C-alpha cells in the first residue's frame, strides 16, 4: 500500500541509532526541568511508540494510547491503557503529571484536541513532548528535539519500509528504469542514499501489490488499465 507523502519535499531518514539518541535527549530535557510523568499518553501510532521508549527512563509512569475517533459526525477521543497494571481511564489521570506525546507535530490540531479533552477530565499538570515540530504549528511542545522551519518528510525507523516504498514508487515512471537509475533518481529528488539491495526489496514488495511491472533489472509503474 502506498501512503500519502508530499513527494515534492525533502526527506530525513531516522535510523534506530538516531532514534535512541533522540529518546535520550528527550528524557534528559524532562529530567532537567524535574518533570517526572505519572502517565504518558502517546498518540497512536508514532507517539505511542516514542512513549513506550520513554518508559525505560520513567518506569513508574503508566502508559496510555490515544487516537481521534473519526467515525462520528462529532470528533471524539479514544483512550486505551496499554500497560498491564490495574486502573482504568479516566480515573488514572486525575490530578496527575501527564506527558502527552507525538513523534512530530504538524499543524498541532490533534494535540490541541487532546490537551483540551484531558483538562476537561480533571487531569493535573499536562505537558507536551515531541521529537520535531513545525514552526507553523498552533501548539509548541514543552519538550522537543528540533523546530522545523521548512516542509520535511520524516521517515521514522518503525515505518521505514512503508515510507521508502512510497518514495520508491514516487520516482518510478511509465517507462522502464534500471535499478541503478532508480537509485540516482532517489538521491537527486530526496537526497537519500538508498542501497541497490533495499531498492530491489522495495521493488519486490510493490510487485506483490500489483503496482509495478518488472523485467529482470528494469522496473516501471503499472498502467491503470493493465490487469
């Protein structure tokens, strides 16, 4: 499946090593301000993953995942406690130190929505954390690694294949391209060093999905009218 991505923007691919370093930096920022969360609430999917990693640094904290329910005319929040300890929601957050987290803040609308809802639920001190946030966001996190001034696609390590397949598909054309040509196009368009082996693996995944046709070492997008 090809996911939505602004293919006209540059990309940054975060490795697992860089992810670990970012977690360490984020945890240090919380500790520097003596903010020790009782509950970490992560926005599914990425924010929850980051929250789970932060639990290694704040082991007494409880873990909750959240998402917006779009299946109703009026948007509603959905929370689920994801650790194995006893205690339900929203009792879990009453008068507690809450860390609301997402991996990147774009417009800030999602976190603003949850911030407002958590305050209604009689939570205590709520603070926001994120690896990155864009300068035009309507909300500024209390803890972050970097402010982004320009549009950027960020490929996080837990969704590497998914996003790199989207990038790969974006450079393919309705004419045959050799694998090394694809590699050069990805480098030129996105400034990403993508190995021949990784491209071949991505081509195999796209081929299984019926999105491309291939002939030995050449690949092209499948025309829509093709079976």
